C-alpha cells in the first residue's frame, strides 16, 4: 500500500468513483455498504412486484394457458437470475460493480416502461373475452412487445444481481476480524432487505395490480427502480470500487489447457519453489498443490507455448473454482422447489378461501409469510444465534457457511413434505364435496399453504445468505463477482429445471397411467400436485445427502471460517 501527500493510506486494488485511489478511512466501511442495503429493498421490490403475480397477468390478461403461463414465469425468472453470471463476469473483467449496477438499473427501467405501455393500451393486448368463452392468446407483435419488455427487465435484474451483493461486500475490510464479522452481517441483512422489498411487493403492489390495474403495478415498480439510482449514487463519495482484472475465464481456460498439453518436466522444482513463495506472501491463503493434482501440470511442467505459462497462484484459483462447483450444484434442487411453490402454490391458494375476516387476501400475496419470517429470523440469527455459536465454535462466523447451507437444504425437505400433505388435504376437500369444476372457493383456508412457505422462507434465508458469503469468501479476488453470482445462477437453474421436471413428469405420468398427466386438466383440481410434491420431497432428500458428501470433503481456503 502507498501513502499520498497527506500520509493517507490507500486501498490496494481499489479506486473511488472518479477512478482515483481509494483511501482508508474515507472509502469503504459499513456506511458505504448500507447504501447497497437500501438499494436492494427498492430493486427487489421492482422485480418481485411483477414476478410474484405475473402468472395471473399472463393467464388472465394475456390469455395464455395456465401451464404455459407458469412455464413463462419460471423461464423469465430463470433468465433473470442466469444473467447474473453475465453481470458478475463483466464486473470482474472489464467494469466496476458501480458501473454495472447503474447501467443495469437503467435497462430494467426501460423494460418496465415497455410493460406499462402495453398494460395501458388495449390495442396492444389480446381481445377481451368472457369467462367460459374461448380466448385468443397474445400473439404476433403484441407478444413481441410483451416479451421484449419482460426480457429487458430480466437483463437489468441479472446485471444488478451480479454486481450489487459483491459491491456491498467489497466495502468491508477482510483483513481485520471486525471487517469479516461485518461482512457476515452484511450478507445476512442483504437477504433481510431483499425480503423487505419482497414484502412491499407482494402486499401493496399486488393489491394495486389486482384492484387498480396492471399499468399502475408496473408504474410502482418503475418508480422503485428509478429511485434506487439516486439512492445508489448518493453513496458514491464513500464507495471503494475494485479495479477489474481482466476475464477470469481466460485464467481458467489457460490453466486447463496448459494442464492438458504441457508435457516437459524441466524446471519443475524451480517453478514450484518460486511460486510457493509468492503464494505464502499473498494475502489470499491457499491450500497449494492439495487435490486436483492433474492441474499441477500447468505450473510444474514447461509450457508448450509461452502464453500457457501458469503460476501456482493461477492454478490454485482454478482449483478453488472447481471445488465450489459441487456445492453450487447441490443447491439447484432447493431452488427448483422454490420455483414450483412460487407458481403452483399461488394457483392452489386461488382455489381456496382467502378471506381473513372481511378482508380478501390476493393469492399472489402468499409470499408475505416467508418474507415476514425472514425479517424476524435474520436479526435473530445475527444478534443471538451467531454470538452464541461463536462462543461454542470459536469461529468468527459462529456457524460455518457450509453448515448454514446444509440447514437450509434440510428445511427444504420439510417444506416439500408439508406441501404434499397440505395438497392431499385440499384435494380431499375437493373430492368429498364434489367440487372439481366449481368456480367458487373451496371450504378450506388458504392459511394451510402458509405452512410450506414458512419453512421454505427459512430454507431460503439459510441457503442464500450462506451461499453468497461462501462464494465471496472462497473465490479468488479477481473472480468474486462471478462466483457470488453463482448464488443467483443456482436460482436460474432451479427455475429452468422446474420447467423440465414438469414436462417430464407429465410425459411419464400420461404414458404410464393411460389417463391425464399429473399436472394437466381443465383446472387445478384435476392436477395431482400431491404426487408431484412427494416426488420433489424425494429429490430434495437425495440432494441433501449428495450435499453432505461434498461438504464433508471441502476444505476452506481461508482461516477463521
């Protein structure tokens, strides 16, 4: 680190918003990270306000079949989360997280403007139809406008998800114990703020969409993402922004190719001793040369071409990326369950009695249960559970990242078990009262659905917060944004996989039973969601034991985790 004329120490590898060296004491810290937390409330409000109720908009206003609408929503959300990888990659390789957030917020804002125009203009919508009559689906240019708007929003959301968590975490000093504790708190409250935005979205905004019109719901989302920009900019003077270090994928490709093609063993000992000294002197503590020994050939052997010359530091960075991939893969099934509950469960609630006294609760507001629970649980975890666990484990985080993820995966099994039991009860009411084709609400309260949401909310808190901190902490500095965005890529793959599972389950159940598929029929009462949820419960159980296998084999890169 260097000192300027005022003897102020600078942050090595960081600049301020004007591209000048970031100064210790002036840039970074919890104050800077707090701006990110406020922005996350507004950003997630804008995203979830539409995503939580979108299946109803597509089916009732765009006249898409229910299964098509549900798959369209999961594909939209999957794309948004998958594009977080692009946002993370650009943040590591070419731009700062500061720049990526601002550009992504503008793209999402423009996408929402397109959706407002369509929702307000009847000429851009399919013709209205009466209940029971055949309806014309949105098609042609009208469908193009719909999906252009949706996927502009998805692109903006992806860029934000790929840059904002890392931007906040990078404000905190990982070289001190206090800074590492603050980082753990930051990720915990990042999920808390995500839930606050979600709570406003599934209550206030959903009510507006159902009672005032979708153009007003889109307008609230547009206002939220617009306001997030000046809030984010107001912290510019205190942010420290990591200097991009070029494409991390270049390093990965170079090491893998060098390991494959390098054959000469000349100068191996010299290279190893030289690079081991560099590793020991580096602030990034690695488990040099342990495991994945095939990749060691990239640094031990003489390269067949100079551009494939690799240091042990580069080899270890690639090893780290490979080691975290099984952990990443083990969370996909959880997010597949999340995708199904955010679409099919809304439809379940729509068939049930949604009254609380004289107030009728919109089915799309069901996620209020897990969000409120997360908002209660997050500070409880941070202020009570973690300090108590620290005394027992003598670890800075109290509960390790992998233990926290494991708790979340176990809770997902509980959630799917409850979902299967509740659907069995709902279906029993349908059959006993001969209400298969009844348009009226069933004589059973929608609050039964809230039980599965409560456990799923706990699973989401433990897994998402633990996963983001795990990826940020374990990833090499030059790959942090890309690695952290894997948390959202897991969500994306879960949403995509849910569409695949629905298709496969329908195909197999239709051919094996000779009758209708599990997830098809004139309405939800004909579906066999109970069987489908038991299947997801079994997959979640298998996935949990797969996770335990990889988690027990994992060795942390850094001390104190």
